[in-house]
C-alpha cells in the first residue's frame, strides 16, 4: 500500500529548496540620494496697524538634524529686504527692542524663552510709511543667497464678524469650540485666516490652563468664500496652539479645545486668495506627510524666485469668556 501523505523528509527538502531560492534573490541595495540645492524660503506678513516682518531661511533636507540649534542656523541674517522701496531693518532675537517681542513670537511661532540663547534674525519695517493700511499694496523685494525674490501682497479692508461665542462640544461638560457668524461681502474671492490666543483672566483663574504668548492659527484656519459668497454663515474653529507644544493642555483630552474657564481672543483676518492658497496647500501637505495613500500635493508659494508666503492681513479681535 502506497501512502499519499508526503513524508517529513520531503517537506523538509522542499522548505530547504525554497529557502535557497529566496536567499538567492536577495541583493543588498545602496541608494545614494542626490543632495538637493538649498532653496530660499520667505515667511513674511504685514497686519493692519502693524509693521511688516520678514523671516528668511534656507530650505533643509529631509534627513538633516532638527534641533533648535540647527533650526536657528538655517535663518539668514545678511540679506537686503525692502517693501515699496523702503529698506527693512535687521533685528535679532538676542537684541530685541521693547515692544517687538510679541511680533517676533508670532512670526517665528516660538516664545522668546523657548529660543533661549539662540539667535534668529528678522527684517522689520521701522519706517512710519510701512504701518499696515487698508486697501494698500505692498511690494516685497529680497536679495539673499545670491538670488532675487519678490512678491506683491494686497492688504484688503477688514470684515469684522457679526458675533463670536463659545459652545460645549457634543456631550463634553468641559470642552468646546469657538463659533463665529460672518456676513461675507457680495464680492467673490474674499479670503480669511483665523488665530486664537488664551489670555489671563482678571482676578483668580478658573482653571489651571496656561495663557498663550501670542496668537496661533488652529487647523483649517484659512478659508475662502467660494461656497458662501455674499451670504451669512456660521463657522466652527478649534483652539490654536504653539507648534510642537509639550504643554499638558496641548497633549491631553482637551488638546485643540477651549475649556470652561478660559478667556480667549478670537482674531479674524481678511486676506487674499494667494495667501489662502498657500496655507490651504501647506496644511494639506503637513497632513499627508508619511501617508502612502495621500495624493501628491505641492505647496503654492506666492513668492517669485523663492518658496514661502508674503501675506497681508486686515484683522479684528473679539474677546470670548467661557466662564459658566
């Protein structure tokens, strides 16, 4: 009688053969990635009633170190920058004059104490003709890294919201969001960007949350009126928080939410479509990083000859109290 069951020896032989087969297909591959040429990066803004501030840096490779020291070393401090033909002054974090710390913190996204002894330089408009004015165009010119870059930003008229309020989210007894009602002008292409800032409450605090050093944009902060031109709409926003924050309030269940007891400022800024395009594509790029299923996305810079953005904002602020 012949058995139809394969022997252990036969199975072991087949396994050994397959092992040799797959082993012979393995090959050590060494990839030499070409070094990309560093690009000039422009991060500039001017707000209604405030001077312009421009940060210049060199783009960094994906595998380069990401310490604060390396981050600071990428900034450029030997450029020539002008707006409407008026030169901007170079001002550095280790020699900030009084009154510019808030502007500097908003531009860099870091509190002054976070920067420690690092030196990051910005270019600031100190001339009185460079205070942000409604319905004014600002032509930025930059010479750095043996290159020339320029951009034009228009500072539109401000469109204050009809109302801003706080509301608890879902069934949460403590956490909620910012709600805003906006009456959009009947002209197509009105763009906006939102910032929030928790501030100190007069008298005793109602919770243990820290205040914010400056304004921060929440996720989805930039939007445009393509779907509600000339209409009145209600929109909902999360809380903006510092980038790479390690504060417990930015890590726990209340991250990106406002909490009962917070006192915060909601800043609504009118801007233009090119600025919206930049931040919309920038957030899409950040959100898709590392995902194999994300569609390719290029950030839409509005600076010719460089990467980045030159933005003009007409902003209004509303204070919201979440006390019960």
